[in-house]
C-alpha cells in the first residue's frame, strides 16, 4: 500500500475523445481550430494543478479504419501541429507541463529534438515529448520515401478488447519501435551536446560560446546518422521528459519505454490487469531512474455524466476504446484511482470524453475530492516538469565523461 500523491495528466484532442463530442451543446465546434480554444483548455488544466497535458497528433487524418482514411464527414478531422501548438501555449502558462506528440517515423530526429528543446526554453523547463510511431502505409504516402505494408491485426485471444499484429506486421512494428528508440537516443544526445555553461556571452572579450563545450554526437543507426551538435542550446531541464503510450503490443512489450522513456502510459482494464502490466514493465531491464507508470482512462465525469454520455452515444456510438472507459461521479473516479494505485500505478493520463465539461469535471470535482483525501497537491511545488514528476536532475553525458577523464 502507498500513500504517495497521485500524478494527474490530461490528454487533449480536439473536442474530446468521444467521436460525437463536437456535437455536444456545450461545445462550440467553430472554436476547435483557434488558439483561444486551446489556451482555455490548458489554463483550466493548470488551475487544476495537473502535472501535464499531452496534445495528440499524427501524420494522417483521424480515421476509424486501420488501413486508410474512412471518408467520414460526421466526426472531427484535422489537427494543429502539436509541437508548434505547445510552443504557442507556453507563454500563456506558468507551471503545467506541455507534452506534444511527435512521430518518429518519416520525421528527422534532429528536427524533433530541436523542436522539443525550443519548447523547453520558451516554457522555462516544462516540455516533454510523447513519442509515437506510424505504421500506416497511407501516412507513408505523404512523404514518398519508404513503403510500409498494411498492418494486419487480429484479435488478442487473451483479451478480446485488444488487437495484436500478425507475424509479418509484428516484425514491422519491431522495426518501427527500434527506429523510435534510435530517434530518442539521438534527441537525448543532442540535448546534451551543449554543456550547461557553453554560452559565455562575454561582450568584453567578444566570446559568445565556448566551442570546447559543444560536442559531436556521432550517432549511426539503421535508418539515419546524425553528426551534431544541436543548433539549440541545452534545454533548461537538461533532458525534457520523454513519454510513450505502450499497449504492450510491440515485438518486445514495454522495451521502448524501458529503454528510452521517463514515463510510460499503459491501458489496463482493471486493478488486476494493472498489477500484471506494472509487473511486466518492471521486468524489462532498464538503466537509470525507475520508469514512471501512468494508466490511461477515458473519462466522463460528473453527476450528469451518464446522461451526457448516453446522449453522445445516440449521436455516434463510440468504438471500443483501447483504454478503460469510466462514467460516473468524481468521488467514484477517485475511488477507482486510489484503488488502482495499490497495483503500482503512480499516475493517470485522463482522456476527457467531451471538452470542456469533462476536463472541468477533473479539475473542479476530481481534484478537490483527491485533495480532501490527501492524495493530490494543493499547490505546485516545483518549477519544471521533471520536478512535478519527481525525476532526478539530468546529468550531461559529455560533461560527465570529460570530468571522469580529468
């Protein structure tokens, strides 16, 4: 049993995670592609003292199909670039972590690394990165550099709610996850390629940087090689927080987060399942600080949550979610979160069914309920995202190597 405070994150996506959320009377669909909409959501999350928000993104339009666009016109389609959006939101916030999604497939890790580093600078140390792979052939067609065969999923015989790839697709998934791990490694090296005191900015001597404190990273992998150093000075956090959503369906379950991430988002469907997942995560070899394990839940929160969800279901019945779907009061959700915490879950990434109502249910009802139970902070106690999550200071690998040699 643990009495450690619960970590809370919110996953933001358009009008919410229910496919009919944009048709809810409380939602103004005309606002979805405005800065005002996103600024309001993140401000609400920060008022609720949440650790972080994640911002969804992908390399293709949203679709209900695995093999291509579905042609539907009755659901939200289209997104902002998540990294650019997070950078725009950073000056409007002061404490909450900003974790955009950036895909490693088809994108250059150098560009992703400097984008996240820049976000860490403009947010004064509150940046993170949700690493994502793209296994869809129709997304590859946007770039024309490589072909990705269609993934052929089949039902997981152990858990009928989940799909798992066939043997050929599993091999491809393994390659994509290996590429993702390489991309994260490149980013981490680039973030360290400037030492903390590399910028001298001495007007009298005319020296802006100490060139000896910029380092080549000399990375060579199966898909790319990167010389370095970065064009962006070392981020304020040293290492922005890296997160991965992993359903345990890759060639080696949870290997990518164990190898590369600070936080893993998992999708248990009950307390016992959560305990099994935590055990699997802890059994994967890992260097450094322990991996933080957060559970994803799709939530409809409030005294009227069941009625609101029923109305949305009538408009557009949602597909079976990869994450557990909760519908009920804030007190009932608090009971569930604290119960699952006993299985080793340290935090939760909540996916609001409809925005802003279910986000407000989290910030204005769930948070006070957890505070009354002594399970959530009453004020921000750190200035950085690493601080919110209790992660140790990030040591610069190149400076430490030099110190060891000296």
